[in-house]
C-alpha cells in the first residue's frame, strides 16, 4: 500500500463541503471522552467494553457503559493492505456483526437500558480509500417506555505517512431515525483522525456537528471527541 503526504484531491473538498452549512450560531459546545477496550477471542470473534459520554441521536450528554460481542468473516487481502496501519482488526473484514448492551445515565433523568444490533461492511476502493458502512438498530427502555432507533454511519478514510509514522484522517455522516418522533430527526457529521500509538493503543480525535430537528426549536451542537482505543488478543495472528 502506498502512503504519502499528498492527499486525494477530493478529500479536503469533502470535509469542507460536509461542514460548510454549519451555522455560526451553534447553540452548544461539548467534550466527549471515550474508552474502548477490545479483546480478540479467536480469528472470528472479538469482544469489547465501552465507557463514554455521548449525544447520539440528539440525546443530552449522557454516560454510556456496556459490553459488545463482534462476529466477523475472514479478512480480505485488499482490506488487509488498505488498513495495514490501523490497529482495528475489524476493518480487514468485509462484514462484521455486533450485538451489545448499554446502561445509560444522564443528570435529572431515569436510567436507560439499550440493546443494540449492528452490521458493518468494509469496502476497499481505488486510491487506497476505505469505505465503512455501519447499519445499527437500538432498542431502548426507560421508566416503562420502549423506543427504538435506527442509524446508518458512512465513513471514508485513508492512511497517510510522515516519514515512518502513519495516521488516518476520515470524514463520516450519520442520520438517525427515532421512533418517538416518527422521522429522521438527527444528522451527525464527523471529521477526525486516527493516531496509532504502539501495538495496542490508538487515539481517535474528532469534531462532531449534530443537527437535531426532533425537538423544538431545532438544536445545533458542536462537540470535540477523544477516544482511547485499546486492542488485545488471546491468540497470535
């Protein structure tokens, strides 16, 4: 895989286009920390534990914690080449299925329980660009009420190099459909960069803009996020 300092011609334009419409009067700013610890159990199964603050789907800032199990196909050679410097083993797989549970708390609100199911596809393209498409459904129950939501996250990323160090900038979009509003009520846009640190640690720094039309008046939120991703395995690849 070739890596250079010269980005694809359209990548900066895509970032600018994605965020050009963001209003200057955005109402709120947030910081969203996150830790994800992954353990590869065998060549086709991986588990992880997540603890984070988020605002997914237009929710207020909330603490989310819980485990997931991922099941995936054998890696493809093209995907292995295109994601060679990414520590996330799942990106080498054409299909990843995930099931998980989250316990969610927020100030002045009853706790929420969530079951999640997700299917993620990875596609290699010309120009060493990796396209990731994640479809996810959440089933939430809170104070006796049951809700569901669906969201689809499309991500484009590419690896670049400065001397021997490789970093991975990306852009992504994620619309949310919420059952309580009966419509597509939130759109999230992201621009970030993955920063591998050694063999087991990868940082994800990103900017997120959320446009929430489920509430009245519409709510605009800008967030800075920092993920600490830890990768371990009980087997040797």
